[in-house]
């Protein structure tokens, strides 16, 4: 059997280190077995997927030197490799399931489904589709379809017993069918859900091994059942441990930088980042810490992966990066500095901010230090000159931080609009409102324009600096609760709950 592995990232937002982690393990496993590694883009969520995000995923994987054998950019025998171009394939497969009575049309409205789930929760049950539309008569079904009533396609799930499947790292897993919902497979807009698309694509693309995050274990019964319904052989499942924040919670952008762009921007080398990701849940048999993906592939075995949640620790990554930097010859060190920060792309983003403010080049460093490098370490006194009460400053930084966690489109106008409405909410002139934010982001009261700075820094660096500022300002537990409530009130005042 040829080993074929894949990743299927969704192009929504910044390229995630978790994607690089999965890509590394899938690529290394395929290489170690003389197999192939495939990149498929899971863009069935039309509202959230963007071409820009897809491009960033491809660019950052290339930057990390991860190579794929088939994908949306290079094609291959099993294309197209973008799910949005495969809609007809999923529709045909959904119809086949209906014909074989493994799936059914469901006309239930979102309101009915909400009420049903609420009642189930109130009765202490697992919220789950109750099967109403499974029992429609043939004539009612036809007339509702002919009338063009909105509908989805749902899969049937056994009422009793349990699903058993094998996970390469965990052995036999059993999940009772009572915990598995009658999953929607095809949405009203004709797009598939993840569950239908992933099974159909993995089969048609001849994927032999699925190495993916452990958050998908509970979905695997649906997939196993779909393979059975289609009469296909299921691939090998191997759920990898998820990356964790230092507090052991799932790595999330609210607590930790997750974008590959962030690490690139702060000057982490691609070979150090990929090496570090290789140490997440795996170690070289001789405990060697510095290794490349090729060296990893020579020694790699799936059963060598440990399940304890690997902590993504910035300090350890910086240490490893330092090892690489110090080991370089000076010529290469020079080249890598230029490649990192003094390249034309980076300068092109900076020049509009600085050209009209510069009299001599020696002014430059003092202007852009906090954009190109780290900002000075903050202390509570840095916020003393803003003329705003401590409580107000905390609110300003906290509420903006919460807003930015949810912001998808990181553009100057969007950032401005958020700050404008928050300033209004705080009943402050925008000039005054922005004062603590200047300090939080640049470490000083005056810097280059704030919104341009946020765009340059990008989401992860901006969020991280705001989080650090909040820690320096100090927030008590009681205050934290109050802040959450106040932020909810702000959201409600906009008429869009979050
Ligand atoms: N789009 C899913 C993710 O990025 C893919 C999961 C899978 O590999 O099956 O998590």
C-alpha cells in the first residue's frame, strides 16, 4: 500500500502554527514510508474562507520548507484540491446516500431545532436531532421538495450500540451512538459540511492515513459510518495531541500568538520553528534536540508519538532559535537579517509611515524600533501621563482586546471603526481614548500613527501587546468579571451580541 497523507486547512484567518504542526507530521510520516503528502483546501465555509488566507497558508508552509506532492497550486491526479470546486461531487454522494436510505431530507427550521435542543438540555439530555423528518411520507416529501422548501440532508445514525474504531495511538475507541448526532451532510446552500466532504475527499484522493488533531476523535464515528454506508475501506486514524498554552489549555489566539506570521515577524527562523514543532509530542530516539524534518523522517515512527499535551513554549522556541543563529557563519547571519527585516517587502510597508517624518536616516531607528523590534518592557508608570483614571485605562485596553480577538478583517478602516465606537461608548474624545493604546503598543505616549502601527504589527503582536499592557495595569478577579459584563453591554449597544 502506498502511504498517502494530507492536511486539509480551512483558509479562514491567519495561518495557524497548528496547521504547520499537522503538515510536518503528515509530511514526515509520508516521507518516512516513501509515500505522498497532499495539501487540500477546505473552503466549504464560503462566508469565512478567503483567497488571501489560502495564499498565506501556502506561503507560510513554503517558508517552513514543507513540500507537498499534490495541491491547489501544483495540481495532481485527484484534483481539484479546493473543496469549493468539488461541490457537484459531494452532491452526487449525498444523493447516493439518500437513495440507499442512509440519509434523509430534513426541513426543520432553525427555530424548531433551537427549541428542540433547549428542551433536551432542560431534560438533562444530549442535544441531538430527534428524527422528525426521517418519517415523512413519500408524497409529503415530494411536495415539500417541489415547493422549494429550504432543506438539508442529514445522515442516519444507529439508535443503539456503539461505534468502535482503532486509533493508532490510543488503540480501540468506543463511542456510544447515543452521543452521535444525525449530522447535516449537505447544507441548504448545496455546500457540504466538513463531515461529508472529508470522507468523500479522503476516499477519492486515496488517503491511507489520517493524522489530524485529537479534537476530531468525537467526529470519527460519523466518518466511520459514512465509509460503511458508501462501502469503502476506512483509512488508518491517528489523532495527534493538540498544542497547548503553558496553562495546558488548547493553544488559542486569546492567550498565545498562534499565527505563523507572528513567529516570522519576530525573527524566528523557519528551520527553528519547524524543528520546535517536531518536538511537540515526539522526540528523536537519542533525545537530540536540533534536527531537520529530513532527519526526523529517517527515525520517525507513529508509535513514538506521546500523548501528553505538548506545551508550546515561547521561551524554549527562542532558545532553540538562538542555537541556530549562533551556529551560522557570519555571512549567512547577515543574509538572514536582510531576509527577515530589511527586505523590500517589509520596507515598502514601512516607508509610507516614515518618509515624510524623516530628516536624516539616523532618525529612522528611533521611529520604527517598536514596529521592527520588541517594544520596551512596560511599567505601570508608563500609563501615568495619559490623564485617565486607572479603571478607565483598564476598560479601554480590555474592551479593545476583546474586540480584536473577534476581528476577522485586519484592515485600517475596520480597526479605526472599532476604536471610534469604543471611544464613543467610553464618552471620550478619540485623542484621549487612544492615549493608553499608544503606550500599550509602542511603549511611549507618541509614536507613528496608531492604526497603521496595528496594521504593521498584525493581529498576534497587537493582541499580545494589549494583553501584556493589561497585565501591567493589573486587573483583579472582581474587576475581570466587571470588565466582561461591561464589554457585553458595549456589544449590546451595537446591537450585535457576541
Ligand atoms: N479543516 C480541518 C482542520 O483544519 C481538517 C480536519 C481533518 O484533518 O480532518 O482542522
